[in-house]
């Protein structure tokens, strides 16, 4: 039986041995010393393609982590850092962090190899990879398509793939319904370990007359840009419309007391369509498109 299809993902190592001062961003392509599974001849991992386990344990017995205050890891928190020509700045804290986007997952191929903060990746632990959250930290991830949520501990960097917000461990992906589909539209909320009760899940639809609770279908867009000048936004929108890529809209939003005019393509049918249209939007020279998810 073919393993579930999932988007290609890139894991990067900048150094294996780094001084404690300043930290580092380990690369997930080169196996760490004393990896439990030797790399295949000519390759850096024992497997060429990622997959789920063939005989997983009873995942229902695996508890989610309990958020607790932890000191920043000496590894994986260097800021800024660059991967594939993109520069990222690590956030000072995950408190107040809320973002929506596309989640993917990683599993058997990386099981047992070092994460970016030099812990062993365990696909049976509730963990995740993120590009800018400090390591380690705790977040609640909610699948906006089915309402399921889980707390995960962020201890890795990535996914360095266009349009992806967070990479979930196998067990987290199963609980949220991301596996075996491969991707899902999610909301990620940072947790304050000192006040975890203040982190709440997104509001769900009300139950009417005993009917089962329904989760509103999230709408997926590609945002071309956000402009202070409405005329600039309309010019960008006209350029996208001329490319005949789909419906284009300009949406005004208040951000920190300023009005921004967001140019968005969509709503899109699914993640595959977003992935297909991203390079075509990029070719228009309007900047790097980003995923936007609304209810």
C-alpha cells in the first residue's frame, strides 16, 4: 500500500557542533552523531521518503504535554538566520502569538534524528517545527476544518516549504486529522505557561435544536500584498486579474490603527491549488504571496 501523499519538505542543518553562546539552527538533512538508524548508502537518512509507522502503538494513550516555563534552548534560537535565501527572525516569546495557515507533518524518516534544539525527534510525542517561534515553547494547534485541537511543544525549525506554517509530529497529526490527508488549515496560538488557561480555542458554531456541532468551513486565500495606499492595492489587483488566475478581491482591514488594503486571490479550492498558483503569483513580481485563512 502506498504511503499517504504529503508535500515535499526541506529540513536544513547550518552546523552540528556550535558553541553554547548564541545558539544555532541545526540542519535536518545530515544525520546527527550516533543516530539510531544509519543513513542509506548515498543518502543522509535511512529513508528517501517520509511515511507513517507501519505498526504504531496505541496513540490514544499518549498524553499531550503540560505547558511549563522552560529556559530558551542554547541551540536553534539564533536570530536572524537564513535558509534558502529567506531570512527569519525568532520571536522573543510565544505569548500572544496567533496565526493561521497550512499545517503539514513529518514522521518515520526523521524519527530519532536531532531536532533544531538538539533533542531527538520522537514522532510519538506531541511536538512541532516552526520557523520563528522560540525553542522550546508550547502552542495550541486547532484544525479549522474539523475543530480538533492539541497542545504541542515546539522544538524544531521548519517547514522551509512555501505556504507551510507548522510541521506536526505524527501523533499530533493523527489527533488533528492532518494525517493521512497530508495538510490542513489550522490556527496556532501561543501558550503562556504561567497562565495556560488564558489560551482558548477558536469559537465554534452553536448547537441548534440538538443538532450536532458544525465547524464553519475555513476559506483559503493567497495574499499578494497589503498596501496603505488604496490606489496601489487596486493596481496590484488589476495586474493579478490580468493574469487570469482566479477571483481577486481587495479587502480593507484595521491593523494597529492603520488601514491596510489587502489584495487576495481566492477563495481557493484546496492547498494543492494554493501550491500551484504560488509560483505564478510570484512571477508577477509583486512580492512573495502568503497564505491567508478566514472563516
